[in-house]
C-alpha cells in the first residue's frame, strides 16, 4: 500500500503557491482570467438579453458548458487556451443553429425547451396537466399568492412556461366566481365532513359545487376533502 506524501499543516507556501508551478505562473493565471472572461462576455452577447434574463433548459446547458470551460482554463496550466477557444466557438455555433431550428420548426422547439402547459382553467386545476409537471400545489399557490390571488375563482388561466415561470390571467371583478381559497391556514385543514351546507371547493382540483352537510366526493377527481368557497374580488 502506497502512503501519501506527508503534509505539513499551515505550510503557507503550499497554501498560497504551488509546488509544481513558479510564482510567475500567477501572472499567467491573471491573463487566462482576462481572456476567458472576454470569451464569456462574447458568448453572452451572442445569446442576447433573453439568455441573461430567463434561462431555458437549452440556454442553461450552454451556460454550464461555458462555465466549465472558462473555469478550468483560468487556473489549470495544462488547459491550452486554443482548446478553450474552440469550445466557445462550437457552443456559440450550436446555440445559433438551434435557435434557427426552433424558429423554423415549432415542434422541435417544444421538444428542446418545452411548451407552455395549462395548469388552471376557469378557476379549476387541470389535474391531467398538473400531475405531469414537477410542481406541487403548494408551489403553485405560492406563486399565485405573490400575485395577490386569494382564491382560484379570481383566476381565468394559469400556465407554466418553458422557462419554469408561472403566467396568470385573471377575471374581471364582475366575472369572478366562487373558488378554492389558497390561504395556507385554510389549506392545512380541509373538511372531510361538510359542516354547513353551501358552496364548497374540492381541496384537490378546486371544483366548486353546492354541498349539503355530511361527507361528499368530488365528481371530477373523486377527492373527499373540501374547503368553503370564497367569492371575494381580487385586490391588486
């Protein structure tokens, strides 16, 4: 069994410098940082402002690839800068090529980056679409609460975009309908026994209907927990 070379604790020469490279190599590291930083800026100029503001899956993969190439080249002496330049050129070409393909072929764009998915329609959750997303009801309702939504009856449509952001469209005040309240306190204690007859919303799919007292099952999703519906207008 080979023993590792002994390490001297608090060896400042080892901590701040390298036994394999002379101190002058620090100037080369500084030069590498400047060059790779300029390459990153150039690549971001090609991707445009949208690539900086909101990253799709494809754009994120490009940033990770460029980050790895740039980070290694900054301080590893055995990474030639010409190799890094080839990586940046190829990634930039691929980005431009895929951008043209996504503009010309919408189906290719949907496959590559994903398509917007309808999550809420007319105040009710589209369970078929919702269950296919990597999203929980808690996360969805949290996004809506940040838009001053009190109950789903205020919401006409909600989409999850290809970037993972949530887009919401609302009813006019005169069109607001009874809906599932999305206050955290109420969601933690849904009713399995309707205590007072009236309009109630299914705690799972947000379907609203008139219920008598006692137990009930949702005709849409067969869930058996309910929350008293709210008809409050949205306050922006």
